[in-house]
């Protein structure tokens, strides 16, 4: 038996969850039981993300480059505590710190429909009806070994080929590589979605390439060499993504508006990638659209448009 403490927004103990298993915390929101994994049963508090409404209850760590996250902060009353905390982990999501909001429920359906899912859902439990917070009992086919550990390019290519040809997509501004296992399966299928639109397919491949490069640039270059391409500049994240779409049989002619590579790059970024689904769309369409508007302004300045 494991007891999970639930803390209110002032760091006071308000509830306890009793899990009939011996749990060991792994990382993120995931713990390991004797047989299964558990997502959303608490974390050792470290920090979280908050917009500008920060008072003396918080210590600012840094302002994030991702504008809709605001600041990484430490809430003083949470320091040293373990469990679930009645405050959102990220301002754009409904998930409380250490557990799962209702958007995570899609993991049930997607784990059954998505053929390259690494996760099987054993149980979903709503532990907070008022705030719609859940935890999940899961099993993984990959042992939660990340692609960046021992993954091979052929398996990542096979995953992308399957997703694009079967209209499955990642959110374009998500750190998608962290959800991909060493054998080319997806460990977190909650945020994937189906769409035939070119903007989402381009965003999917871009998300994987860009996040892989940020996480392990050598592994990224290994993949680029595998597909017989090259990376020499920032624009190649997009151009390589377009090349991959073509290799998967996608018509990309509408991305080519000029004989000038830079113009095609700007066109693809402004009219396709940014116009795709971002992290804000996971919870509210209005929030996602607002984030898209802000991305337009920021990216226009960056591209000198």
C-alpha cells in the first residue's frame, strides 16, 4: 500500500490517495508499481510554470523562452513535499501538479486506435471529481526506454511514415521526441490527433526533428544522415521535414511558392507550421488560437516580414 498526499494551494494536506501497490517514483508524472506503471499519482515537488501573476508566495527562477509558459517558479509552501498539488503545472493546461487533467483521458482511445502505441491502459481513476483530476494505471511495451537512449533511425523513420500515411499527428510546438521510445513507439498518446491537413503533417515531422535536435543533436544528425539529407542551417528543420513528407507520398507543391529557398521556408513556417495545432489547443481552442496569434507576431519579427 502506498499513500499519496494531496496538498491544497497553500501547501496544506487536504486528502490522501491509497494505492494498493508499492510505488517507486521514476520521472515526470510516472511511478512504477510491482507490475504496472502509474501516471498522475504525485511527484516530488521541484518547480512549476506560472504567468505574470506572481506574488511573494513564489520565487522566480527564470523567464521562459516559450512565452505562454511565463516563468518557472518555486512555490515556497510546496518545497520539500511529495504528492499532488492543487495548482496547475503549466498555465495552458488543466493538470494539477503531479496528476492529470481531463485532456489525458484521450490516452484510453488513442492507445487502442494508434497502432504504434507503446502504452496499454489498465485503469483510469478520477480521484478529484470537483477539479476533474485523474490517475492512470498503465503498461508499456518498451519499458519506457527513450529513443534518445538507444533508438535507431530506421525505427524513427518507420514511426513517422506510419503517422503521416495514417493521418496521425503530433502538436508542432511540443517536445515530441520525449514521447518516442527506442523502438519507434509512442509512450504518451494523449496529445496525438488525426488530421489529413498538410499543416498538421508538416508540424508533426518538424516537431520530431526540432525536439530531437534540441535533446541530442548527435542523434538528430544520425537520423539526417540515415535519410541521406544534411543539416547546415536552422531552415533545414523545415526543409528536411518537407523532404520527408514527399518520401511518404505527400503532395507538398503548395509549400513551394518561389524558386527562392528562403521564401519557401518563410511561407511554410508562417502559413503552415504556426497555423497548425499548438500546446494550447490541447485544452481550449480559444487558448490555442490566442497562442497562434502571438506566434505570428513573434515569428514575423524573427523572419523580418
